[in-house]
C-alpha cells in the first residue's frame, strides 16, 4: 500500500466512479435537436419497400413518409433530408424528373411541408443521380464525362422547383465546381432568399456508399472519382470549404462521417457557420450487421459512433437512426 502523499497524486478515475459522476463531467452530449433523418420516398409503390442492406430503413410511400416526418418531429429531431426515387421509366440522360414540379421529390416536399409546416426543417437532396439513367450526378458530354457547367444549369433549375415546393434547405451534393454559388443565385432570382444551402463541402468517393445505391435504385455504372473527393486528401477539403463559404453556403457538411473525423474536426475548427456530418449507409449497415451476429452491443455502438461525430465538431448529424436515438435520449436511455 502506498504511503500518504505518495504516487499517484493525480487520479482521473475519481471522475469515473459512478454513472452520475460520469454524466456530470461529460464533455460531449447528444441531443435530439442535433439529429437529422435522411428519408427515401419512392414513386409508384403502395407499401414501404425494405432496403435489404439497411435493416430497418425503407423506401417510403408518400403516406408513410408523412408519418415518418411526424414521428421524427415528435421525437425532437430537427430536420428531415428527402431523397426521391422515381420509377425507372422516368429516368433519362438529363434527369428531368428531378426538375419536374410534379416529380416525386417535389411532391414529397409539398406533402411533408403540408404535414409539419415549419416545425421540422425540411431539407432536400439537390442532385441528379437518382433521376438519370446513367446514375451520375450530372449530365454527360459527348465523351461520357460529367459536364460540370451544363450540370450547374440543371442544379439551378432543380433548386428553384424544390424551393417552390416549400423546402427550407437545399443540399447540393453533386460536388460540381461552383454549385453553391449557382444555386444561391438561382434561389435569389426567384425571391427565395430565405431558403438556406447546406453545402456538401467535403464529399468523398467512398466505398461506404454501397447500401445507398440500393436505397435510391441507382443506375450507376463505374464510379464518381472525377468529381467526388479522393479519400487520401485533407487540404483539398479546406480549399472546397473556402470556396463554398465564398459562394454563400449557410451550413457545410462532411460526408461520410466516421472514416473522416479528422476532416470534420479541421472543418469545424475553421468555420463560423454550422457544421454537419452524414453518417452514411455503409456506417449504418456495418453496425446493424455486426449487431445481428451478436458481435457488438447495437445500442451502445450507435450512441458511441454518434458521440464521436459530435465530439469531432458536428453540430448536426444526418443519421438513419435519428428518430430512434432521439426517442431514447428523451427517455434518458
């Protein structure tokens, strides 16, 4: 036994002795308002369609999407990010279903806005990949490459129809150069200055998107490495950040979240606008799959992963567990 005053004098374990003590000194706290629910709505279905690679997540009907929005609101979730899944016959090279005022995404925005009004922040994915027959995030040139500037014209139109449908926030996610500035101008031109832009500032070409392709019925062949960021690069994200802020981004995002916590932390340390992170489909699927096999404690792993994202600097987290986690936080679980 050590004598009085001997080593160790500093005992950090004193602050870990009980659950109440640990709760009192916790440096990072999750709150339902930190969470945003991504949701998929599919055209032409009468019942929700389960997504095989994402247990518990579905492609919604218009009716079940409205119910999911209300459930998220009642749980204290701050926002819902909508993705539209058109019928295959509606896809074409230009993604025209994405700019059709009566396209599935615009219809879904109107549905949710009518259901929850301004009580839930309604966000929309502003990208063409769900609507193109080739699955890329923009229109292609004669050589089959994504044409940046031609795509910007489509994004401008897309922003306007989404704003007209009643969205509060648009999320340009295609990683086209200049997309934030073009979208801002397009919104302002039609008097939609109050519609905010959540810039997908650092969106990496990631292997963890796999299940999402099923979720949106993607037609993609090949990859998106010519426009999404190289996972090896960090400084590039800071350049993208500076450009997005200069072009008028109201909020910025890092996607994926878990594998890019270093990027998230650096972005958060260098901005004075809100920072979001997207815990993507592959991150979700890995936890669910490991938990199904009994290899990890599902609920603890979910909370730990979200706390890590919050600790790294995200003020808002897009996660498919948003409603479930918000409900548990409200119960003090």
